[in-house]
C-alpha cells in the first residue's frame, strides 16, 4: 500500500516532470508494436532533420534493452559527457549532437556496448522517469522519443509520465507478420489518448544502386492498407537502401549525406507531417473528442488482484478520470463461466477500456486487443482501488507476466 509520504514524493516528482516537459512545445513518440522495423532510424533522421531546419530538438532513447541512437548518430557513449550543468549534480546535461540537437540514451550509461541491461519493470520505470525529470532539456521546439517495441512497461511509462504527447509516429514494415503486431500499437495510442500522427512503412522495397530497379523484398503496401483500415494518416514508404544501413553503422545521419535520393524524399514526407505550424491543431482535436473517463477492469480473488485473470472470482470495474487522476465508483461483477474468448467480449459489453492483470497468455491478450481493450500485465496483488490509483499516478510497478499459458 502506498503511504502518504510516498504519495507526496510521487506528486512532487510528477510536478517536476510537468514543469520540465512544459518547456517543450511538441513531444513526438516514435512507436512500433514490432522490433526490427527501423524505428530508431526513423527517430534519428526525424530529429536531425528538424534540427537542421533550425528547431531546437531533443532526442530521447528509451529503448532500455537495445539503445541504438548513440551508434546511429556516432556519439561517444561515455559517462564523462553526462556533466551537470548546475555544478551540483542535481541535473544531467544531455549529449550534444550538433548546434540544435541534444540526445539522451541509456547507452551513455553502460560500461561498454556489450553490456546487457537486465532490469525488471520498476528499475526501467525509474530510469525513464529520471530521463524526463533530471535531464536539463531546456526550452525545446521538439522532443522526439524513440520508444522500444511493443505496448509494455516502457512505452506505457513514457505516455503516463509525459502526459500530453503531441502525437505518435507508428513505424512498420510491409509484411503481414509485422503489420498485425503494429496494429496493436495504434490501439494502444487510442486507449491512452495519444493522437496518431501517421504510419510510416519502412523497408518498403529494395532499390538497386546500379540499375535503379526496385524489388519488394518484404512486399509493399501493408502499412498503407493498415493505416486506411485503422483510420489514420499514411506518411509514406521508405525503401531499403545500402547507404541507409551504412549511415547507421558509421554514425552519420543519412539525410545529411544523401539529401537528393528517393529515400530522403520519403523521409521528407514524414517531416512535413510534423514540421508544420498546424501540427498541434491537427492532432489536438482527436484528443479533445475523447472523454477523460474510463473503466478499468481488475480480476479479483479475495478482494485483491488475481494472479491469472481467467481464474478470478469476480471483476472490479473501476471508474477513473485520466485528467484529474482520480477514482470514482467501483462496481463488483461476478465473472461468467470461463469459456474460451468469452471474458474479453463480456468485459467489452460492460464498457471496460483496459484490464490490469497479474498474468495473461498471449492468445488472451490478442482477444482483448480485438475488443479494443488495452492490456497491462505483471501487476502486483493489491486492492483494485490501490492498483488503479497507482496506474493513474504513473507509479504502478509491474513485474513479469506470471501466466505460463
């Protein structure tokens, strides 16, 4: 149970983050439900392009287990660079990657590039919180956040802590295997009130440097079809190009070296969607349309969260307000007989928009996502109200998914 002292400390930390983020005009999340789609490449080139246009830009790499940004930008991953601008160690100075670009990554904190980050959810949450609260970002036009793949702890922590992202750019590759996972990322954004700026289809065809012919190695058009089906903007296709790979390996932003290529023009389409005077006006109505109130389902046994949602005695449906971060009424409902696929449909009929569970199998998570119910697993055993309160305050510490189904 969270004590009054802990609540006071959390409130103070969130106020510090709010003040720090309040000095940044636009916060852009680069997301994907799938790993290996080139999300970091898109984030790095977007940030460097915005900086080249004269904007003051921050690039935050919160891919804890696979920080790629330092290598892509050719930055020395040295702890010595992380000096404190105020001289007393209370703030961390981000690493400069040019006149208008500042960068922070967990890669700067590792002893070597071979060091493995073996952290559970609470540790990752605290590091992300520190990157937002204790890094001296200053006054920025844009903060581009390179998030890890999926819809788990790290992306959830970023969305909750920033509390007011301007928009999300969702990256996918064209093949059905990737698109099916990335669709969940769009649902994730909608459930958490993050406007989706658009979809980028990366690795969309290989362009031969000798003859100029294009070969669709991973098919083509999957990202655009998904964007149309999900009702979001399609920002363009970025082809596979050897020079793009070389730029990432050698630490030089692609657009700086090859500005007059088809790949560069594809990146420009993404840039146009972000670097416009109407960006905030385009994305904010989507946020305003949605109610701040939501129902969160908690599977319960003996008054506390059940280790597995399918074995619970009843469900608590907790009314929550994301704007005021307050809890309303709690309704206890007897769970229907356990049948495959029944609980997601039943909870959707009750108006649930999110389920927080201790453990849940992958198939069940997919069934909830089909009902547009966001899923958060690995929550601790506690009362429904305590769990929802921690979630609203951004302090819910999740561990491993305890389900072995």
